[in-house]
C-alpha cells in the first residue's frame, strides 16, 4: 500500500519532471563535453594594501599575459573580463626593491579555469618613500619689456606651491616655474593668472598649481 502514494507522487506532473531531468542531463553533457582549450589573455595588475607612505616606481608594469586552460566557453573574452592579478603589498613597509613570483593565489579567475603561467612570470618593483615639500614660484618671461623699460617690481601670490612624489625626485626640485609672460609690448605692467610647472613627470602638485603675478614696469630713467 505504501507504493501507491509513491506512484501517484511520481505520476503527478510527470511531464514537467521528465523535461527537467532531460534538461539537466543536456546541460551536464554540454559542460562536460565542451572541448578543453588553452589560450592567453591580458590581465591588469591590481596593487592593493600599499602603505600611504610609499610609492611604486615608474618602471612597474600594469598588465601581464596569462596562459590559461579550461572549457572553451569559459575562456571567451567576456568570461575572462574580470580576470586580474591581485597583488597584495601589505607586507612592504620600507623603500627598496622587491620581487614577486606570480602564482594562481594572486589571480582572480572564473571557476573551472586553470592557470598555467604568466608572462612575465615575476614582477620586480621598486618602492620609494613619498615626500612632500613647498617650493618657491619663479616667474618666467617669454619676452622682456621694450627698450628703455624694465621690470621694477614683481609680486607672486601665493609665493610657494606644494609638490609631492618619490623622495629623491622631490628633493631635486628647487622651484616651480610659471608659464612665460610676454612683455614685449608692455610699458606699465599688469596682472597675470598663470599655471606653474615642474619638469619631472613623477612629481605632482598637492596644492593648486595656479598663481597670480603682478608686474610693474617703469622707464629706465625713472629708476635713477
């Protein structure tokens, strides 16, 4: 008697149950039967947990090529769109050079995808201490006043700007220069709003790079 209720339970919605079973079998065959292939894929390098007092050298690379194996469907560009090298720099506490050998523990990959190797397989990074300092602003002139006239007063506001970057590079910066002022047709002076510039691309401004410059020009005879 216990078989009859079981039989009725099996018979209830039998078509739907059979269809679901067939669909599951087909999906299993589609995944298991999918050919396994090997491919290479570019992956960005994500540096995390770097101390705020340190900077990574400018010679560091931002991506590697990964050689991967897995089902063809999981190695498509869309399936690998989130693949990345996730490099933990939390153990770096001071400036210097450090080599990292990439392994599958450093990667974010879809399930079912196997990591074979990375090109390059190692990353050698140079870490510098982050430095900031104030440097004076130097006004630059692209053309001087006409003959018989000269600059008698120069006022810069603010007179300094704050820069930041790798310690050694920041220490080499003595001044920040303004864009050039053309005084070739100026005989009294004027007010100028100018951007400042430092030549080292690894150094940046922490304060606003723009300054106001007031120039007063007079006749050479008036300065005697």
